[in-house]
């Protein structure tokens, strides 16, 4: 019995020390582990980064546009989403402006080949934009990157990502809205 206790303590110490403590690069943003991401998407992002190697920061954002599965017309059969990948500078995220990539500062990011890829989503609206803005502006270049966009069609259910033409001018890409029949009207609760 006396031999088992020191061995048990030693094993517990080893397992308690295995967690990797990486320093946080952007304190107000959540870092996403690329191990959980689709390999095809990461491959396309790497290609884009090689072509735009002057930039240190990039933005990956859903366009809100989808492409239907061929020969199907129902919303439930949409199995893809189109994302915009763009280089960013200090003016890329703003409340207004012709050359902005987003109106909200992103709340998540991932590191790829030593560079930062910000992930923008609709959920960023619930985050403290002042904190996100500070971290964002600390990392991006002053200006001069320009909007060199690439559009990626990402499959929901498979590891598939392909480059597509600009969805805002390509009529073969459809903008699908959720069916209105399933929407529930929202009534704010009253305070008594």
C-alpha cells in the first residue's frame, strides 16, 4: 500500500502538468484552434496568404449568401455557405465607408503560419466593440492593404472548400432567406 501512494501521486502530477499554457495574443478575442477546422478551408486560406504575403492580418467573414444543392429548391436543402477572405488594415472595419470589410470588430481569430486570421460573425454584435477595436488596431497595419477579396464556398457537411466568383455579381449563386412559416414572433416581456 505504501508503494502505491507515491506512484499515484506521481501519476497525478504528470497528468496535471500536461495542459499547454500558451500566451494569449489578443486578450479580448477568443482564439480558435485550427485542429477543429476543415483542412480544405485552411488550404485555401494558405494559398490566399501566399498570394497576399505583404499582409499580416486577414479577415474571414460569412457573406450571408448560400448556394443551393443542384436540382433542389427548398431552404432545407442548402448545404453551402459563401465566405469572404480579405486582407485588412486599420480602415477595413468601420461604421461606414466604401472600402470596409465589416462594420463590427471580430471576436475570434486563429493563427496560421504566424499570421492572424480574424473570424467575423453576427455574434460579434454582443461583444464589447471598444475592447475588440483596441486589440484589432494594435495588430493591423495603418493602411495600404486594399480589399483584395476572395470568395470561398464551404460545404456544411463535408471537408470541401472551393473558390467561387464574386457572389454579388454571379447570378448562379442564390441568396436564400429562412422560411417565414417557421418564424416565431417575439414579444418582449413586460416588467411588473
